């Protein structure tokens, strides 16, 4: 059932201003009332400035007409309207209306947030590590951003289908399987390894050894090519070894996902191999429709939208000259399957910005084939690169790729030192738990709080700081409010709407009222940093409130009203952090 949520005061005021515009000038019906939050009042409307030219009036003249029209709302939703500057309308709402919004959101198990994506079947493709390869820093952004979007869209009511498009097929597996068969002494199953060594790390090392042998030993290279043929033709023994490699890798990925508190489970793993049986029919359809054509023995789709440096159409490779298939072929079969079989209304591919051209060509081909229609959205959710302190792509000191497990271990160790310094008497078990939550949360928040299309520098000291726009700061803010509520004990008191609002209370209440709009904006723009920015502003507003408005020592009914603000703030911070996939500890 659709939940309309609680309409924010900004939306209510905007509707009233829009109605006033319509009554004053019927020919302007439907015009944007241009209502925003303001530092000079609760809200400000700039509609008079935006419409004056079309009306052949001075902005101040039309603004005065609107002030008169809005006077009918006095004592209802609007307490006062003041004309400012060349035509700005500064609008203040009554205190009782603000308190009513707080009470309504506090009583709602969704904090008043509407289910704006209800029923929209949305496929979110993210993470996508390669089988037998360690997850590294390059997998960080796709995994964290994709998971947050899956959480936000799911909360907004979308029917989210998570898809982890594992790289589980290709000629490299023939080489690895052949090497494992020729080196039975090699340990790579998790049951044969030390506790601190994952099967995928062992397989990664063995793959590198196999690659070296392939490049230097022509006989081994020939045997590897024969094994590739055996794999692709379905040889039982070869397939069994391949499945074992996939299983061991998936278990290792699962350990990282659980540590990151990512929603992906084995039910979401759909590797490239899944689409192998669909390749022939996908390509046949493209050929039959005249979209895929022969080009020097290969089968390609020439773009009608994109040209290369030579001003010739850019091709998408559907089938190679040797009859083999690549990523282009698999992604075409994938999008066709997700539309035709999964019945997706929206397709999100969370991959780095370097794949922009690839997905543009895939989406164009899907539209030309009739799979992707006007009622289905397909979006490449691109993101920038994680950089090191030197401003270059993040690498180890030796120039290698940073393993994700090592990065997380370092983050937790750094967070542990910060927490221990602030709480020297904390029991070790509690310290370990909070350090894990803070360290992982710090990494995730640093990534999500950056506009996803931008690069950002990986700086652990900044990430785990207890001040500034960090995950640790938000976790501390939440824990502090929970501490206040524990001390209050009777924090479920009713709100008295007749109590006058102090400025810091008003600012906090109005920020709380904007939570639903912040989440809806993330759902529309697919930019989690907007939610991070909202939560940071909320935490800062709470700090100002707490510094200026005593809570526990206040007299009733003021005390009850302020505790209600504390409860709603704590609930909003916890829920918002949860949508980012970040824990909100009760104590820190």
C-alpha cells in the first residue's frame, strides 16, 4: 500500500504560494512558487522576481499582491509574510505547526518519508568482482555506492533486484585449472588454509603463477588452450574444478560483504556464465533485425549516435572473428534478460566512469532492438577514482593494487586508536566492536559523502576524525543523543504545541522536517552524498540546539518537547546512517 508520508512544511508552503499566484494572476497558474529554506525566515519565495518580467510588473509590485493574497492564510499555516529587497517574500510558519510536524514524524514508523518509488522494479548491478581474484580498492566504490542506492530505493518502495555480475568465465580459467591440475600440492581451498588467508587470495597468487608459466612455457600454453576448449565444451572434470573455484571465491567475497555490511548474498550472484546459453538467441535477434552486421568477419553493431576520431560510427563487438564472445556480447544478453525476464522498469549499472562509452553503446543497441523502451530507464551510475596522497590512483608502496581486506584492516586499526584515546578505560571487547563499526563506517562515509562523479583522496586520518564531515562524527553525535535519552528515562512524553520555539529548536525541527525530501532526492539523482550532507547538517543543528537549549534540566513541558527533538534526531540519524550501510552505535 502506498504511504504518502508527511508532506514537509516547505511543500505545504509552496502549495499555498502557488495557489496565491493562481488567485492573483490566473494566467500564471502552475508557475513554480520558488520556495526555499531561508536564513532570514523559515522559508523564502522568489516567485515575484521570477514572474515579474512575464507579467510586465516590477517584482516588488507583484510581491505586494502576493502578500495580500497570502494574508488569508494567517494563523493557519503562515504566521507572517514580509516583503524583502526587490521582491523576496520571507515566510514564517506558526510554532504550533512546527511542533505538529515533529510529533507526526515521531509517531510514524517511516519518520514521515513517502514511498515514492513504490512498485518500481529496479535492477541494481554493482560490485562485480572477478572469480579467483582478490577484491581490491577498485571494487570499493561500486560496492558501497551500489549498496546504498539499493537500500535507499528499497526504502522508497522500489522492488529492488540486486545483481552481482561476477567475472566467472573466460579463457583465463582454462589456464588456472590446468595449473592447479599440474600442481596438486598447491593449497587454495579454505579448509587447507590458515585462518587469516582467504581462498581467493590463494587462487589469485596461483593465477599469477599460471600466467607466468603461460607466457614462458609454450607447452603449458598449449595445454591451457586445450583446457579452455574442454571448459567451453562442458567437460565434466573441468567444469567440476571450475565450479569449485567459483564456490571458494564466492565464499571469500561473502566474508568481505558481511564485514562491509553489504546486502549482497549468494542469491544475488549472477555471473557471466549464466548468460552463455542466451548469447546465440540474443545475437540472432540483432542479426534478424538488421542491427548487427558483418565487418571483416566479425559481427558488430555500428552506432548511429557516436562517431570516433575518424568520424566513423563506433562499433560494438557482438561476436569476434574467431567466433568468440566478449563483454559486449554478455552485456547485451544481460540487458535483454533483465528487461524480458526480470521485467525491470529501471536498470542501474554502478561502474566507473571509464565505461561510459561502453554502456552508451549497449543502451543504444537495446533501444534499437526494441528491448529498452520509453517506459524503461537504463542508467550508467558512474563514479570517479580513489586516489592516494600523491593525487594518483591509490596503490601500494610497491605500486601494486591495494587489497580491500588490507585497507579495511588499516581503517579499523586507525579507528581503534582514536576511540581508545577518547575512552582509555573501555573494555577491550567493546573497543574492538566500536572500532570495527567506526573504521568500516569511516571508509564508507568518506566514499559516499563525496560526489560520486568526482575522484577523492583516501586519507584515513581524516576519515576517522571525530570532528568535521566524517562518519565517526555522525556516529558520536548519535551515541551522545542516545546517552541523553538513557539519562532522561521518561523520554516518551507528549509534545506540547503551545510552547514557543527558541531559534535553535526551530532550526533543528525544520531540518528534521526535510528528511523525506533528502531521501527522495537521492532516489531521483542517485547521489548518496546528498544524504550525507543532510545528516551532517542535522548533526550540526543538533549540536547548536544542545549547546543553547538545556534538555535534562529544563522544566516541563519544555523538557518533554526537547526530548522529543532528541528522539526524532536520534531516530533520523540512525535511519539515515542505515541507508548508507553504516552502523549507529548506542555507545562510543
